[in-house]
C-alpha cells in the first residue's frame, strides 16, 4: 500500500490527535503517504481530503479534540453514500483508511473494506463502551476531568452540608461513573449495569448525615437517567437533604489528553498502519491486558468478531459491553476511604 488516509468520526475524544499523528509518523517510516480526511465520512464524500505533512501533525500530541474535525453523517450507512466516498478515495489514489471513532464508525470501516478499500478501526470515545478493547482512547482523560471537578464540588458540598448528584457521561455504559466515583471517593455510584433502589440511597444519605458526615456525593451515569429526574425520584422516595444537581456535560469531552491516552493512541495508531501495510482491513485495534489486539469488526462471534449479522440482516453486538464490575465485587466499602 502506497497511500492511506485517516479520519475521525462520531463523538470526539482527547487523544484522537495523538492517534492521527502516530498514523502519520509510522506511515512515513514505512514509506507510505498519508492523507487526512476532514469531518469524518461527510468529508470523505465531499472530497475534503488533503495530504498530511509534519507541519500538520506538529504540536498535536498534547491537544484535545481532533484537528481533522468529526461529524455524524448517517448517509454513509447507505450504499450510495459509500460509493460516493470511494469515488473520492479513488481520485486521490488512496488504498486504505484508518477510522478513529466509535462502533458506528466501525460499520463504515467495514463497508469500505467490503468495497475493496481495507479500513482499520481505532476506538476513539470517552465512554469506554466499545467491544474488543479494555480501554478506549479518551476514557482516561475524561475520568481525570471528572475527578478534578468532583474534588471541587466536594469542597462546596462540605461547606453547606449538601447532597450532590453529579451526572456524568458514558452513554449506556457506567465506566466513567464507576472509575471517577472510586477515584473521587464518592458516597454513591449509580450505573446502568447494576440495579439500585431509591429507598436505599435515601437511607444512606440519612445515615451519613446522622453519623456526622458533612456531605454526600452521588455519581450518576447518564445511562441511568438524568440528574434532574434522579433528584425528583429521590425526593419522592423521602429524601429531605439539601439536594443539588451538577451536570458536568461537555467538559468531559475536551482537554489535553493524559499520558495514558497519549501512549494508548500512539500505540494503536502505529498498529493500524502495520495492519494496512500488510493489506489487512475490516478489523479494529484494541488493548487487552496491556497488549494490543485485533478483532474482526463483522463476522462470527466464535471467531472474535465484534459484530455479527442475523439471518434478517440485522447487526448485533457480540459480548455487549459491561462495565468492569470486578471493582464492585471487591466489596469496596467506599465510606472507609473518607
Ligand atoms: P460513533 O462512531 O461514535 O459510534 P456514530 O454512531 O454517530 O458515532 O457513527 C459515526 C458515523 O459513522 C456516522 O455518522 C456514519 O457516518 C458512520 N456510520 C454509522 N453507522 C454506519 C453503518 N451502519 N454503515 C456505514 N457507516 C456508518
């Protein structure tokens, strides 16, 4: 392969720039040219494709967001959109593509591979909700941001003896809530993967204050419900504490990537180029037990594919994501860490 392209798609995540940079540098070392595609699949179809050089990737390893911009472009799920995109790749002589994004973006990578343009997926999302990898690019930074914010919320929570519900991102996954909750010493962590009862939360809050605690921090994953709804239900269940809701929102998606995210993104970016160099597409790179691994994006579950097709042609996720509940199984009594 003499020329490849790289794009970022779906929700952005800190570390995407580090991955783009690694793709470029590894490719140069392999004698492969690299083009950048702006705005994900939308830019591919529009022909917004340009050669990357050292200047373009310079000083990006520490920058949040993605300098290639990201976009959602549902038209790429249709054959017509895919063929238009391929036409543009053909015009530029591009033979393979690195797609940095979530599982939606992986589907696009699969389609490109099926049309004869090998594409490799890299997991770029703060949510850590992608099958086939222990960690996604951006997760560590997002959790660090949440912990810094909760440390500050705790100060004011303590001063006023207030109960805080801190709503964090994660889509359907509780990873951000679980990790940030443990790292910030939260009193309660509510995630979609584990059932809970409002009555129990009310009881914990009451007992905490009775025992002399001067704050109560609840980390709530957005996949459970909104902070406002949670507060309503808590009051309905009998909570009488001075309750506040804090929605951290998009600050979780930005910021300079942590060391972990920079290194992870760099390793994965380099691996993606090795795969394309060897003509391999339709796979996603992941990390498992600190080793880089690859899984086929679409195929049979028993062969390690991330997704399978049913007889009706529907795409199903194999091994749906589960948060790392082992942390819970340790029976960590969070109160002991106060
Ligand atoms: P994420 O990649 O973070 O999961 P999305 O689900 O929004 O985000 O997907 C990102 C983009 O990937 C979409 O806007 C679309 O361009 C492309 N895409 C999503 N699903 C498919 C599909 N089934 N086939 C081809 N391309 C897809």
